[in-house]
């Protein structure tokens, strides 16, 4: 009989990739728990889409109620989309007060790019070397996360090294990183100009997730971003992965760095699984775009999407999930630090709140990636009932475990995650 995997290959080709060597087949979820087709229960320490927990009853009820009432074209008037835009922009710094909805993070970044071009008159983009911002034709052209042989990169795209966190308590490390980042931005602008292009947008994931999870500290990015702006471009903070309270220190990753972007793009966690994305920006940027541009999106910001988005915000606030992300994130980080003292393979633990990266290395001095072992670790963790992910700049040897559970993760989840990882590393 045809297996589900063979059926998938027949109907979808083998192109779209799956996680884990033995692909995971979930059928049900609740909070941080997921059950597979055989009824086995897993702890989800990876998924940021079910942001407030799988199938949170308040989100399910809110969307169900609205489904039963009305869901329609977004060219009509209704209140909840405005309520939602108001609530979302209220989480942002003053000035970032215009909100346009999309269905995905890719659509948000693509729209942000069109706005950047209209507002700046520029034509060139900068990203981190391994940044991923989505799947549209434009975003695929500036996708640094997938090193593809024979790909010709457009000459209007440049990459800028990840600014990175300050190195521990080393005196002056943040200052050194800030100077290096500003210099790298200058060099990127010079390269674009030498090629006959003008900067329009610098896109950055505020945790640099696909580069390997490198959230920059306060003060590291400010000078560089100011220089990019002085060169005519605008700065687009991609909060698709870190955003919406996950950092534990506020709503957004950029708050940790003490900067205010020109545009913020949102996606994955907003609807707890209902597809919602958004672009939040200043009025002058949106108006410059609409002076010549057009934006219509049949499904984005529809009444059910708005109900889902509002319910997610309500749950984060009423259940104190930002604070939970801070407390539980700190517990996981401390526990990982403790594991690093006993397992040589852990090269570094990075991140804050409930978005952490654990770099596995073959040698602590050279930091050679332990790619094969990392792959084994995520597969073995899954076999033992804990889902974690994999990221990193090196396509052939991705060696960073990505830990990014729903914000409702609790103390028992921390214990299970750490005990399972300890066991898997001990058996390597
Ligand atoms: C940082 C970042 N930006 C944008 C996207 C694209 O979002 P979507 O898959 O919803 O289009 C992703 C998806 O993984 C992402 O991680």
C-alpha cells in the first residue's frame, strides 16, 4: 500500500522538504503538547505559529464565532480590522502608526519592499548574509539562507555581516561591534553605488535567526542603521520569527536593541495558525507608496483574521505570556548553560526569551560545525518525544539547535526539554 510519504511525493513531488529523517505526522495539539498519528505525545519546543499554544480555546472560539457570523471581501467596512490595527500599532513606538494587512510574512516583506522603493526612489536591497525573508520572486532573489549552486545574485543586492551580540562581559565589545557594523554598512552602500544603484531597503530579522540566532544587544545596530538612512535607504525590521512578546522584554525584537525601524514586518505568530501578516510603518512611507502604487489583498485582514489576531493579543495580555517568555526563557538558557559545562559539543548558547540557539561544534577552539551530530540530535530528540529545530548558515552542516516553543511553555516543559537533551548528548 502507498505510504503517506509516497503519496506526498506523488502529489507534491519530493521538492517541499520535511523536518526529521522520520517525518513527523501530527494529528492533534493542545498548549505545548502535540500527538502523532499513533497517539504518542510530544513536547513542542519549536513552533512559533501556535504562539499562545496549540488550539488555544479563546482563539478557537473567537474565530469560530466570527466564521459563523461573517467572513468576506476586505473592500468593505467593518470594525474589527480597525480594532486590530489599533491594538497592534499601540504595541509599537510612536510614529509607527499605519498598519496594512497581508496573509503571510512573505507578502509583508514584499509590500515593504515596494514601499521602500516608492519612498526612497532607490532600487537596491541589503540583507544579512544568510537572511531569509520569504518566498516571492523578489525575496527569492535576496535569499541568503539557501546557498544554491549556479545562482546568479542580482547586482542590486548586497549582504552585510551580522552585527551579533556583544561578547559576554568583554569591555567595549558592544562598541567594537557597533563600529564594525557601521563600517560594513558604509562598504555595502559604496558597493551598490559603484554598481550604479541607490539603496532602498536594509532588511534584517531582529534575531538573525537563519544566520544562526544572533540577537544584537542594545546599541550595536544604531550607528549602522543611521548611515544606511543617510545614504537614502530605509530600515525594515522583520519580526516574523522573534515578534509578539517572544523576547520576554517587550513586544518586539528591535526594542532590545534600542532602535526604531522605519518599517516592521509581521507574520507567523499573529493568528496562532490563522494566516495573518502585516506591515506597520510611518504614514509618510505608506502615503508615498499609495501616491503611485496599488495594494489589494482579497483575504488579508478579513473579519475572521481580525478576530484571531485580537484573541491572540488578549491571551498574551491576560495570561502574562511576555513575562512567562522571560522567566521560562531564562530557565531554559540557564539549563543549557549547565549542559554546556558537561557536554563539550555545546559551543555556545545564544538568544533571549523563548528564542534560543545552541551551537554544536566539533571543536570548541575552531568552532568547526558538528553538522552530522546536530542532525542526529534533532532526530533523536523527536524520537524521544521533544520537537526542536535546526538552523545555521552552513547549508551542508547546519549546526544550531533552534528552541522556540509556544509562549505558554511551563516549568515541567523546561525540565523535560533539558533532561531529554542531556540524555541525547550523553548518548552521542
Ligand atoms: C524571518 C522570516 N521572514 C519572513 C518569512 C516568510 O514568512 P511566510 O512563510 O509566512 O511567508 C519567514 C518564514 O520562515 C521568516 O522566518
